[in-house]
């Protein structure tokens, strides 16, 4: 037992190196930095000038048109039902007016005389590429306007009513709201809270699966090449009468097969996961599930088969690029213990791109930042789902072309390295070894 303990301590000393601590510190620092950045972004949403319903003056209660004009003067988009039905819904509810209120005919006139609740329709704009922050902002705006409007109307009715308390109870909820989601020119009667889980599963969860698959594959490839260097089998392999470019292509082909297996496994798992959410057992199906499925079809955010093929291609090319980069980075590792260190750049880049693409509206970022982010092939994979939901097929096709070119460049660089003596000499801490020599 004592010998086992000695061996465990020996192995721990070999594994716990300065490079491991440095890579661990960098990853933790990036997590903290991104976490603080996201917290500040959500804080900005709360501080932003989200429209509030001000105190309603007496003159605004003269008629429904006067009340709608009063709300419009206070930066709250509102229409009467007859006017709203006469215009295109896409021109009324859009990025500039993400939350719109629609009042029935005679709303104010019947507010104090109707014995039943009056219904206000609340339309909220859905932008698939808006990111968590954008969606959260629109949802918060709609909830705030609904809540404040109901409270103020309830207070006005309670003040003006001369009914007895027992009869007044039915007036305490004078208005109800009916939520609608708008995407371009399509709409569906469903709330943001009901549709958000589908958007999250399609964009965030699927991107997370790609993130995990890419990290796993990169570590596997880098560890494989590092193990060959450590065991000296790489030197033996390169002395064989085999063109070195074929060795590189063989390794990349093996990485490609591994990529296909990884993508297939993760997509299969995700497909079964989505089926359990969107297609529950017919005997246990709920009205909420039915509404969500109908809304997905009405809004046109259900991806057809060709969109899924393009998405799989984007994920596969992203994974291939990561494996190709990991193959080159693996040459820097002197042994398998340094693999985690050499793939730290991939971890950091993937983590940053994943957080940025799921949290923010990519199209609203500064042009220079977008160009920098689009340089990395992984960005195109993370953006593929929201782009396909918005039917931006040319953008996705351009991303696929760029990923293919980037992969060809990575393979070309790997061939150059394998055809030179650098394949034997390249490693971390090279200068330090020269000094000690």
C-alpha cells in the first residue's frame, strides 16, 4: 500500500507542472472575464431606457384613439385594432418597434361599463440571431409594459368605480393580455416564455454540443501526435518510404472519420432530446406543447431537411478545422502531459466565440470585431443555426466555403511542417533548452 502511495505521488508530480497551472489560470481568468462581461451586459439591459407607462391623465381617457396617442407620445408603440389590421404586420412590429400594443375598438369607452375583461393584444418581435441579451431585453420590455399598464388601469377603475366592494371584485382585473410573437411577416399566438426554450435548444444547446465535441476531438488528436513523439514512433514513421504528405492526409482522414462519428453521435442524441420536447407522447401531450409546435410552424422557424444538412456540414467543417489545428499544436508537446497546455489556445478561442455568439446580436457588433470573429472558422458554425432560421442561406454557404478554404490551408501548413525538420525540433520551451545546453 505504501508503494502505491509513492507511485501516486510520483505521477502527480509529473502531471502537475507549471504549464498546467498556467493553462488552468488562463481558462479560469477567461471564465471570470466573460462572466463579468455578461453580468455587465445584463445590468445594462436593466439600466437601459425601457419604456414605462407614465401616470395616465384624464384627457387620455377621453377615447381609445386619445389613449393610443398618449402611449405613442411616451415611446410605447400602440394601435387600435382596426388600424393595425389595415397595415402590414411586419411594418408595425420589427426591430425598431419590438413591442406593440393593440387595443380593441371602443376600449376606453367600454373600460368603465363593461362587465367582462377587455383584451389587449401584445405583439413582440422575435429575432433568432438576437442572442440571449436581445431576446431578454424584448421579453423584459413586454413584461414591464404589460404589468404597468394593467396596474394603472386597475387603479383608475378602482378609483372611479362607485360599486360596492362585492361587485367591485369583478372590476379588479379590467384588462387581460393576449401575447403574440412576430417574425418578419408571420405571427403566432404564443408568449415569449413558451417559445424561448425551443430557441435555446436550437441555438445554445446545439452550439454547446459542438463546443464539447470539438474540445474532445482536439484533445484526442493532440494527445495522439504527442504520444507518437514521446514514444519515438513518429520518427520511425517518417523514415519509412512513404511520402510525408500521405502521412498528413492519413492523419487528417482519420480525424475526419472521428469527426463524422462525433457529429453523428451528438446530433443523434440532440435529435432524440428534441423529439422528447417537441413531440411528446400523444396520450400525455399538453396544450402548451401543442401551442409551441403550432407556433414553430407558423413562425417558420422549423428547419427543413436542407437547412439541417447545411448545419451539419458547418459543424463538421468546424470540427475538422479544430482537429487540423490540434494536429499541428500537438507537435509542440514533448509528451502527453503537455497536451492540455498546447490546446489551451483552442479552448480559449472556442469558449470566447461560443459565449459571444449565443449572448449577443452578432449583426449589431462593430464591423472590425465582426471581421476578427469571422476569421475563425468556428464562428461560422456557431452562427449557422440562427442564420438558417432567418433563411440566410447565402451567408451560411459563404461560411461553408470559407471553412473549406481554411481547412485546406491548415492541411497545407501541416504538410509543410511534416516535410521539414521542424517536425522533430518544434516544441515548447525551446529557448530554455538551448540555454541549459
